């Protein structure tokens, strides 16, 4: 995704602090991979949150896509389904004659209103010999839902970890932040950080 590539060149501690939800953390990082975790609480119920979650065109930032427009994104929330993007052809009706497409991730686990897991390398990670798993959990809490995103990546890549890891973490945090805003963010959220392998370890 071109926005993520740009992020590689512009990551600073201040930009990270401004772009991500209150609870965000790279919980592990080595030359072999990393784990990025983000948590947000929203006023929507798990059922309401799920309906919006599976419509990424409604909340994903189009700057972090290959086409530059989130309306070209779709998510087929079933085992074997695709988090995909259409690359439109030229002109106003280019979507009728797309020039190509992108499979960002593949759905491998669905428990409606509770959990969604997808595998794949996002953005520039797609061109590397990496394996990535993004687990999204929705847990009912008082007054709404706690959303936890955990992205686990491992393998070989040509990027330097100190560059790519903060950039990927920043972009993921931004997407969860946008989703939380869409669902109605709980202002005084004090959600505890889940332990590795707990909520995401279905």
C-alpha cells in the first residue's frame, strides 16, 4: 500500500503518538519478526461492531491502499474469503473494467461477532518472504465492546526492522482508531492489555 511505503520515510515518535489509539504496543520485535497489538473500546455492541468491521470501505483510510480509494476494498468474512481490493481501469467508470486487483489478506477463522483472523503481508510486506496473521477479537464490556487487533509477522524481509515495524504498527493503529471513531469511541477507556495468547489465542 503506497501510504504505508510513505510512512516508512516519515515515522517519528511524535507522529506515532498522534496516529494510534491510546493503547498500542509493539509487544515483540526481533530480526525474525514482530508482534503489534492495538486495543480500543467502543460504545457499539459486538453485533454492531462486527457489521461495520466487515465493511472496510466504510472506515479504512484510502491512502493506505493501492488504488488510493477505500471504496475499492471489500472483505468476504468467511473461511477462505478475501480482504481484497479492485484496481479500477481508466476513466470515471473504470471500476467496470478493472485493470487488476490485490489480495491483502485471506480469512482463515470466523466466529461472527467474536473473532476474525486473516493471514497475509500488508502493504510492502506482501513482496517479502513473510507470514503474517492478524487476529481481531470483539469482547463485550460494560457499555460496549473491546476491540483487540494483534498482528504477528515472521520470516525473511529486506526491510530493516527499525524502519518497517514502527510504520506497520502506526498504520494498523490508525485503521483501528478510524474504526473506533466510526463505532463511537469510549472516551474514558481503561481497558487492560490482554496477555499474549489469551483473547487472540482461539
